């Protein structure tokens, strides 16, 4: 998404994105210096540093005990995506609310949160309003939100993408919620327990705003209740615990240090065989990106064939990578996931495919439950198989 914006494409209008695009815009700024994956990671690293600065201001030396909880999933918490920006903004909200800062500033951060992940942002906004227990402070926060909101609205109107935004990010939520319903039962139970804890804590200490933000953050688990999303909720729960812990026993400190060393060592040794099977990519814009040796050979062959065709589209999990490398535009075919095409999106995409002629589709099957098998099958049904190349099938639609 950041690459597409950097190349002048318009979110919603030129390519599908179901959430609000602040994270992609921030990362596209870094790509202005150089459209390279390493620069993208540099931008994420600076964002991570910014987040840790505020975590340190919140809990100080107790941050040492916080780090192991970031590592229990091999530090996937730092994976570059909009959820990390959401996490960072919630940390900012907790800090500034704890410091009794200007409500206009808090409202501004709430506005940024809504422009990062509007579904979760809406819930946290409501929780933030409840925490003020004051109509005057609530009005000030609403006023603070107007700045980012008005700028985004003007952008949508000026780019002619408002209707596409409404279809993808508002009406499309009905499709997204209906098509994506992965549920991990133990994590659901843990989430419910955290919610009960929040409600109990708010009842005991109604003026403590951090519990309200933790309660609102449970919405990150909707509708996909999996470990990737749960890790952010768990971290915010641990953060809430550490904020309200005055002292940590020396043995607990020792445990924190031991766990930090363990997760660091586990990451290194468990990934060592993975590093042996990988090498730094030579693909355009992805130098420095680790890729399996055999996979690079296969993708190189597919890429050469794909680059020779201007009237070609990818429909696989390799879309983004191959389209960026080959200088193809990012389109609605690049996120082939259920619920990412707007209201009644699969039907609309089928109509789009029906209107396309003299085109080649490079398709690849996947077992991921979010992969839109309906469109995968429809492309094969409406086209004629031309040939196979590696693990891709190439279909031609007259």
C-alpha cells in the first residue's frame, strides 16, 4: 500500500484497502527517499523507537519485565503493519491521559487512531469519552478529532475516492465480518476474562482511564480471534498491570531478565536453519530481503514471464511482491482476501472480471481460510488455461 501511494496511486479508488490508510501514508513518506524494502523497515524501526520512548516514560525500568511478553511470539509484535501503529497510539493515549494532558491533544490522537483502524478507533473513542465523565472534556476531545477527520474528508473528496471508501471501509465491513470468522476458543476465553477484569477495575476505580483504553482494545479481536491480534491485547494488559505496580520483587526482576535472554536465544537458534536456507534477494526494490533460495529461483522464472505481458494480473499471495518488482500497478486483485472488496464484493469483482478481455491471469491456489476461493475458481471458469509455470497456472480470457 505504501509503495502504491508512493507511485501516485489513490487508496480505495485504484486499489482495495478495507481499513483507514494512515499507516500506509506514513510509510510511503519514508519510501520517498528510496523505494526499497530496507527503507520501509527503517521507517518501522523509527516507529518502534518512538513507541518504546513512551513505554519508558510510562513504566521506566519495569520495561525490562515488559519485553519478554513482546518476544513470546518471536517478536511478531514489531511486524510492520497498521496494528503496531494502533498499539503505539493507544500507548500515547494512556500516557497523555495519565498525565492529565490537554483534551484537545488527546482528541487529536483519537482522530489519528480512527485514521489507522477505524473499527477499533470508534470503540476506543467511546471508551475515552466514558473515562472523562465530563461533557465539557468530551466536547474538547471531539474538537481535537475534527482536525485529522476534516483533512481526511477533504482528501477523499479531492481525489474522488469518497464513494469507494464508503463502499470498502464502511459497507464492506458487513462482508468482512461475515466472511472472516476465525475463532480460537482459548483466546476468546482469555479476552472475556480481560474484559471482566476491566469492568471490575473500572467499577473499583472509575477515574483510572487506562482501564477504559484496555477495555476498548479488546475490539482488536473482532472478528478474527487469533494469536496475532491477541498479542497486542496481552501487551496492553501487561502494560496496565505494570503501570499500577509500584515495586517488583528482585526475584521477579530476575525472572524478567531470564525470560528476555531466553526469547532472544530462542529466536536466534530456532531461526538458524531458516537463515541457512535463505539468502538476500536480488529482486528490484527488495535487496536485503531474506528469501528461500529455491523460492527465489521459482519466482525469478515466473517474474520473467509475467514482465513480458502488460495485460496480465496476479491472483495469489505473491501478488504484492511480484507487482512491486515488475512495476505493475497495485490493483483490486492484489489483496485476494474475503471481505476486502466492499459490499457484496465478490459479485462486484466477478462483474469486473466479466468486463475484462484479452488478459492473462496468473493464479495460484492457497489453503488460507481468508483466500477468496470463489474468485480463484471464477477466473478459471471464465478463462482458458494457457500453460503452467512453476506453481502458477496461467489463464487467458478472450
